[in-house]
C-alpha cells in the first residue's frame, strides 16, 4: 500500500474514533472519551480535537454537512449549559453522562484552550448559531483569573482542593493560551504574558532549539495543529515552526542513537512523546534537548505512532518512512481506529487502546499536510488574527 493510502486510511479511522466514541446523553451530548479503556470519562481536550475533526469529515465526504452541523451545535450547547467550569475554565476530565467533574480533576487552562480551538474551528466553519455559541463560551473565560500577577505568567493548574500551583514558565504546547488570552473580547490578558516565559536553548547533535521541559513531541505540535506558524515570527524573531522542525529532527536522531539500548527505537521507529506504555500512561517520554533529558534519557523504548505522525508537516519524508514501517512491519499495531496508541518490542507489548488527543494530533496534522484545511479555517478567524497581531507576530522577512 502506498504511504499516501496509509495516511488517508489512518485519517479516516481517526475521524471515526471522534465520531463514534461520543456521549449521546441529554446532559453530556457530544462529550468524547479520553481513551477507549474507560468509556465513562471524557476529556475536554479530546472534544477540542473532535470538533476540529468535523470539517475534515465533511470535506472528505465521510459525513454530511448537516450531520456535522448538528453534532457541533449540540456539543457547544452542552459546553455552554452543562459542562462544569470555574471562571469559564473547564474541568479537564468530566463524566461522559453529564459533564460533571471526575477524579478530583483540575480546572485546566491548557485543556480549556484546546477545547476552545475546536469550538473556534467549528464556529468559523459553520458560522451562524454555532459561531454564536463559540463566542458565548469564549467570552465568559476570565483569562486574568488564571494569572500569577507577580510573575506575569499563567499558573500551571488549579483545582478546588489545593488552589493554584506551578507556572507555565517555559516553552511547551501553550502558545494557543496567549493568542486566545490577548484576543478575548471580555477578559483579555496583556501581551507581555507571552514574553514572560523563559526560552531556554539547548542542542542535540546539530540541532539547537528552544526546548520544552520533557522534550515530548506533543509539546512542539499541539498549538501548531491550529496555528500556521510557517511564515511568521514574533517580536524576538522566533519561528516556532522552525523550532518544531528542529525538535522533531533531534527526537529522530536520539531514537536512532538509542537503538543499541532499545530495539524498538531506530531510524523508522521514533517520535518520543506522551502515550500509553507497558506501565500505564506516561507524560514524560521525550528526547533531548530538554530540562528533563539533558543528563538522562526519558524513555523505556515505547513508541507511539502519533509522535511521528504529528510532525508530518515539519519533516514529511522521515514521517512517511515511519508510517510505512508501522503499517507493514508492526501489523499488531493496527486496529479498529487505525494505529493503536503505542508499542514496545523490548517488552513484547502493544497498546490495546486509543487516546483522543493522540488520534487528534494525527488527524489534524495529516489534513494540514494534505490541504491546510485546519490552518486555513483557524487563521481567517478574527480573534486569531487579532491575537497574533497583539503578540507582535509578523511575516518573516525573506
């Protein structure tokens, strides 16, 4: 099978995950499972990716426009009226049946942002009542509430039991939080918050980049699924697209170098990022350079297909080689919704689950690679244009 056909099939089956693994209860309609191991718990980030997937499904002919419209409309009604929130920020994990908090979950700034990007895509695509619902939800988010005013940084998290903790004090997947924050029509933050996080540089082999704490590839991918950074830089001249390309290449080189330690890692099996593992979900898998990996590596040899596929817009050729390898050489990785979450040949293990945010980064990045659809929808939105302008982004001078 041609790589193009494998990618097309992976995209379609990833869409089916979001279309099928959904709540249809009256109070929880449109909520999407965090993962297929536990169909009682939804992730609001999973819903953000799922809403973004609706235009992809329509444009590819997998669902009708009416079907997509109804799903988007009713999902946003659920979030406006039923899903638990505080100061407009949603709970990260909620019950599928009614949108109420589960697992003493946090009120999450990053997962709210991921949801809002999906709501924005659906609103921009359909217009009308769907857009009005997006604006109603967006307008009630009190972005300054989540700021540590003394440090001029977003807190990392908040829950009812412990209050605020930590800070978004370095680069990671959070760029969308600043764009949405400064563009808010009701509760905006100052653009200086974006310039307050530290941009630490590190190097692995020939690749020097602004690194993230874990070095997990998702931290270099998530904001890029919606925001097209290819030809823009900020006031400091940073090209985040180029930075993610370098991070992907460093991850690839590291996995090649680690083949002597883990047989799962090699030139065609790479992409260390947060995923399921033989020991449960791991959020710290990553490659240098990073705060977590400069002295020791953080991997047990587990490879998730989403790690490479989420970087297809950055390093197309090596991603296509990985996709072909997974499909042809690791057939046990393939299942109902395409590639399962991860595998580890050193432990003779293959994940039996699908995770929403991992299928999500795949479908959005594959479509951006093919047609730029999600980029085009997002970048024409007035709030996105306004937010990027306020943050000082401008076209890169050739």
